[in-house]
């Protein structure tokens, strides 16, 4: 696991691995996969809370569990910056990872593809491919989104591309 | 417009003749000149050509197909006009796909199906095809606008969707199956799918659809550092599918450690994309019209001007279920294929005996029989020729131990969903 900080590594090892290789077009096998996804997400969220490192909320936006929406946030200079989070489960999942989107940041950073899809590091896709089908949504958030927020939010704030919501309110009120 | 301007000029002429006061003549002459200028501007406005019923080989400057039909006269292509029977689907109308679409349109392809979910942006203007006045349009609509102007004979269908999502994929599959253009065509409704997308996820979705439909397709790609690219022919069951082995890319020769990735996702050049689009459509024309040698894999390293080639057999352990099914069908059809190849070879031998082509063989060319191409020359995907490399590693094997064990599963999905919601709102 070259290219990741020790913190991400140790967190990752505590998220339960998945076993069923099934995508949204695979009927009953997908239901089984979804159960495993939920278990991993439940453990990961609980773990974050007990480590005082709660940083996202995610839930299925449709009964099939193919679209997910929620929020994620990052604390920088003691201020909390929160963003909408959304993604679809691709038809070729879990061979390909979900493409995580932060639509509010679309066009604000170079480290993003069109539509607000975050641009992952060169280390993400190889690790995902190597671990198919054991990695799921929780792993994608831990390996993809968490390091992205840690790297990009400080740059976005310092460059003035994003403002804290309190600042934004003050400036519109004044 | 032209008629109205003429009328206006005539009126001015009449007025100047009937005016008693000659002091106004200079002014009237000025107005007349302005009207003439307007006439010239109107003449320069876009001209739309009308549809052409039959492709003619006649060499006149009004025939858009004369230079293409010349390929037939020269003996390069046996029957060029067949191009009007073919349907090609292009997935991804970006730097490669849009140029490929324009090339096929100018070649007079029968029907093009265009797929993309993006809009045209100013950031795309370093590439070919799209114009600044198309910014904000969907790429599919902007492409149809330009392509129908260039050649109204081509039947264009545009699909603004993302093929990696469940609904987008379903529409993609059904559009490929639809046979409205040539109802008696065998197989799917298209002759070839060209993948011109810029990401692994979309390529895997194209691979999935083509494996399920037993659809021949070609993949194309340009590296994120914009200096290399490749094209690949994929025939389900016969060649390796995109999931048979990790994707093969051209090694740029640039040391990964010196490549600076801070602050950027990807670079792009109109040159590399144009070259790859050209290679892709050339291979397409050769495959569809049956001339020359169709490349199974052709890489392009622009830094060294190096073009590695190779051939890949399907992986019997491929993780894609549809791929395994196609492989089985291909094996079952082997006796029939061998018989056809033998018959073809015998026919060729006969025709060679009839006409002794080169008695002296001044260039020392030896004729090699290449009917059985999938011989020992075909490489297994582990051994790569110089200049090629795998983009991703293979999946580890030890997970099988976990998935083979029976999963004791009494969990209820709805219950798990509620548990997550409870934690989320706590
Ligand atoms: Zn395969």
C-alpha cells in the first residue's frame, strides 16, 4: 500500500471486507452484495464516530441501491466545510469503483472531472482493481474521498474558491 | 434575400433616373454600392448541400464522393458504396470520438449513433471539431449540428446519457439492438461500436454490452499525459475482452516519478487525439470494407514515434461471465471455421496456379500463408512486447477462499438499511 498515509491504512484495515462479486444487474446476488455494503458502512460510520472522526453521511437514494446521496465535511482552521455527496453504482461494479461526485465544487478545482467527479490519485484504481470484489462503498470513501478532501479543501479555502457558510451569510447580510 | 436585394437595386436605379435634382445622385450611388456589398455577404452565407441518392464515381467538382469512389477504381476497395449499409456507434464524443465521427461522416457512412452526457466547454477548444459558438450545447447535439451540415446523407442518432449508470446502460443496449436501419441484418443493429471514452469505468461498460450482444468493437485511448495512445479490436470470444486482462497501454518512456501530477487531472493535445482518431477510423474502414490488414492492437508512442503491435487471446478465467459464454461459442464453431478457411485457401491456390503473377520475383518476396493467424505467434497476455504495459494490476486470488465459503446470512436488507439510518441520524 504505497502512497497512503498510515492513518488511512490503519482505518482501511478495520473496515469489513465484502465477498460477493455482483453488480446492480445481477438480481439476487446484488441484494446479497447490498447487505455486505450496509454492514461495511455501518461499521465504518460507527468507527468514525467512536474515534471522534465522523466525516460523512450516506444513504441509498432508491430502493435498488444503485444511487447514493449524502453529505461529507472537512474541518480546516477550526471551521467545518460541508458538501453534498452523490454517486451511482456503475453497471460494471465492483470491477469498477463508483465515481464519487461533489456537485457543489464542480468547476472550482482542477482535481475534478466534469460533473463534479473527484479526480483520484494514481494509487486508487490499482488498489481497487487488486482488491476486487473485497472493497465496497465504505472503502471507496476511505481511500478516495477522505484523502481528496484533506488535500483539496485547504487549497480551496486558502485560494478563496470556497467560503465558510458563516462568512457567506455575513457577507450577504451586510 | 438575393432576389430582394436585386429588387432594391432596381428601385434605386429607377429613383436616380427620375430624380430631377442631380445633387442627390452621389448619395444614391453610395446606397447602391452598399446594397451590392450586402449581396456579396449574403452569397457567402452557409450553403447546404442536398442529399445524394446514389454514390457516383463521376469526377466532377459537385460530387462529394468522387475521390472516395476512386478507391474502387484503383482496386484498393472492392465495393466502396457498401459503406452506406453500415451503422457505427460512437461512445464518447470528445477529442477522439468527435473527430472519428467527422471522418466517418465525410466517408459517407450509412448511420452513426452518438453517445455522450457532457456539454461543450471552452476548455475543449484545444481539441478538434467543436467550435466556441457551440459552448453550452450537449456534445451530441453540437455534433449532429455540424455533421448533418457536412453530409446530410448520413443518418444520425444522438443519445445524451451516461452508459455506466443502470438506466443509461439499458438505453445503450436497446439502441444497439434496434434494427430499424437494416431490418434483415444479422446480429445486433450496428456493425461496429467505437469506444472513444476517457475512463476505465465507461470502457468496462462498453465491454459488458458488447460481450452480451456478441458485438465486435474497437477501443481507443489517449494517455493522461497526452503523449501516447492506442487502438484495439475486440471480437467477443475470439480476442481478449477488455476484462480478460488488465488494460494494456503504451509506456510513454517518461519516468513515473518525474511526472508532475499536482494540480491537474489530465492533459490533452489535438495532435495525439487526431492521430488516434485517424488510426481508429482507418482500422474501421479496413474492417468494414474488407481491405488491407486489420490491426488487433496498435499503440502510438509520440515521444519516440514508436508503434507497438500485438494480439491477445481471450482469458479462459476471465471474470466476465458473458465473455466466457462467447469463448465457448467460438470454440464450438471451430470445425465450421476451419472448413471455411480450408475452402478459401484451396480457392486461392487454384487462382494462383491459373495466373503466375511474378516469375522472376525480383524483390525476393516470399508468399506466406496467413490463414491460421491464431498460431504460435499469438502472445499470452502475460508476455508483453516492448513498449507496452498493463495499466492496472490483476485482482488478487485469495478472496476466493472467502467467497467460496457458504455465507451464513440471516440478515434482512431493510433491517440493515434502518440500522444505517439510525446511526446516520444519531
Ligand atoms: Zn474476457
